[in-house]
C-alpha cells in the first residue's frame, strides 16, 4: 500500500514538474482571437487568416536569457493577422493551465512601424506596459503575480492588462512573458507574442529610457534572474525588483493622473 502511494506521489511530482504552458488565445471587447498552440498540428495553423499569434512549437521554457528566440519564442514566425484594439482598452491572454507560482510576469509592446511581419525582433524597441512581481509575503512562499492569476478550479487563467490610452495608433507586437524561478539559479522564460493594430487619437510614445532589447534585457549577472529562492539569505526577503526599464503607462498629466500615481505607489 505504501509503495502504491509513493508511486502515485512520484507521478504527480513529475506531472507538476512538466506542467509548462503559455498563452494561445486572446480576447478584446468580448471577441475571441486565436493565437498559435503547440497542441495542434502546424498544418492546421500555419498561414491561416485567423491566426494572430506568432508561431511557437513547444510548451518547454527557454533557459538562456541571451537566446535569440527569447523575443517571441521559437521559431517566432509572423502572424498572418492582427487583433484590432483601441488604445485604453483591455486585452486578455488566456492560459489553459499554469502551475508555476514563483517569479515575475511582464507585458511588453514593440512598435512595428509599417509591418510586424518585417520587424526585426532582436533590434526592436520593447517597452513594458505592465509587470507583476512579489505582491506580498516572502520570496519563497509569498504571493507572486503568477500565483494570483491562477485558477485552481481547472478554469483558464486570464491575464488582463490595459493598452495605454494615449498610445500612438499603429502596428504593435504584444509580448506576454512569465519568468519562473522555482528552480535554483535556472530561470525559465515563457514568452508568447501576438500582432495588434492599435487605433485611437493618442500621440504618446515612450522615451528612450523605457526601451529594452530582447534578448538583452535579462542576463545571468542579475541577482533577480540568477536566483536561488530557497537560499537562506534570499527566501525570507519581502521585496523583489523586476529588472529592466520602468513600466510605461502613457503620458503623465498634471492633476488626476499624478494623484492616482500617488495611490498606486512606485
């Protein structure tokens, strides 16, 4: 009996260890948009006019922060279509399962200019529009953004963010990235990208201090990336600074926006 219990316990651990994932679908204004998924044959997805997500072929993570596929996963082929969205609207990324709980979540945009199909991902100017790190408690056992967005009842996990309301209209790539830190000194990067066509009357663009290159923004010399969350000098810390540039939320306006920023904190 004990041997049987140990067997099933080991099976559960293996399943948990292999429970990687990513986002394959998106919603905007209640409309469903299909991204790419490694769970379906490539022949059913490649070149389809409904496809808004760039191609990625495995749920396994990227382990090297300087990997050339870090921008939009591998192989990162452009999407035939794009999600129409107004600046100021929400976009929701749908994760059918996500079981890791430690590490930051970052949402990026990159301006494609004339076309996202011809944009060089590794030289693009990426900027953060949202990030979620350690929300409360300690680094090892506290509440991270990853844990907070999970639904443990089996329903999809939904990551919803807002496109800055005064963003200049145009073609953009949206990049959802989760960095899992549950294995000591072996970060796991999970990026997926989709194409957007942003409309609106905004004129704002980030300053150069908000831009980063991917790969380039993360490296193993950063203690927040090359981290052992179980180490005695780390596990009980209650703060974690996500590396990279600050989050760009759009142009600041004197008055209400500055007051709101005061309530939001740093």
